[in-house]
C-alpha cells in the first residue's frame, strides 16, 4: 500500500512538472506571437486546494510565484514552503482578514474599495517593503463577482497612491467569458490601464488571463497570467451538504 502511495505521488509530481513546462512554453509562444519581449508576462501558479507537499518539488526546482485565494489555506503553506517565494493574494478580501493578508503576502490583486486599501496599508508590518496592490475591476458589473466599476478606478487609484505602505501596480480582472471574442474584456482592461500608466510611476501590471484564455490575455498586454487547472488538472467538485 505504501509503495503504491509513493508511486502515485511520484507520478503526480512528474505530471505537474510536465504540465507546468507546457504552460511556460504556452506563455513564451504567446509572447512571441504578440511580438512582445520574452519576459513581458510572468506566470502565477494558482495553488489553491494544492497541498504544501505537492507544491514543494515544484518550488525546489525552479523559482515560481504562487497565487492563493483562501487565507486559511494559504497560511500553513507559506509557513511550510521556502521563505523566499513570492506570494500573490488573488481571492476576495474580507475586512477581518486584511491584517494577515498584509503581513504574509507580497502582492494583492483584489483591492476594490478604499476601506480595504486603508486597512492593508495600516496593517502592513513595520520594516516590510510596501505591499504591491492591484485594483480589481468588475468590467461588466457582474453581481456574482467582486471588483469596482470602471468609472471608480481612477479615484481608487489616487487613494492607494497616497498610502505610504502600498504601491499601486495596476489592474486585475476576472471577466465574463466572451465566446465570440475572448480577447475583448482583456482589451478593455488594457485600455482602462492607459491613463493610470501616465499618472502613476509604478503602475505597470495587468493581471488577466487564466488557463482557458491566457493566449488572448497575453496578446492584449497581460503582464501576469494566473494558471492553476492547466498545471494541476481539474479541481474536484465542491461537496454539497
């Protein structure tokens, strides 16, 4: 039994390495096709639901950046894995969770209101570098998704820029699928970014694109793509009561 478990883990790890390499190649190919530099877009490995044990071989063999959606799941992994990893918080933010998010993460992609920005700023530990933050935009006002309205982006950007322990880095979105033109929401976010680039010196990041639409996102100017399923396989369905 233990031998079978060991063989299964070894097979799983081998598959993870193979799929990660395939995604990295896909990113490189998309950048080349878009005529962009090879380092213009970085990969965030979305590690939600994955154990520290499964992630350890990946992070030991190469430097990858990890993205987490759930704080309670992320903190044990942050403690267990190497301390020099870069961690991105990419989930929705509740006010009562801002302190540990501000303390343990290097990037937060999902700031969508002034209250959250202020709390992240005030709770950033002394001595740590400013927290890199992105504004999450709800491009189509979907009731099921977080994010500020596009018309609110500039005002929130000015608020964040005035906070000394935050650095405004750009925009993030989780757009509604558009089967007719998958690149359309990415182009719209990129257009929304243009006035921010002109007004804020460090604002240079577009976090958009996942397993199914990373090619279109990269063609539209993504500097980060967030990929989990294409690396770890489909997640098991949530259990229902």
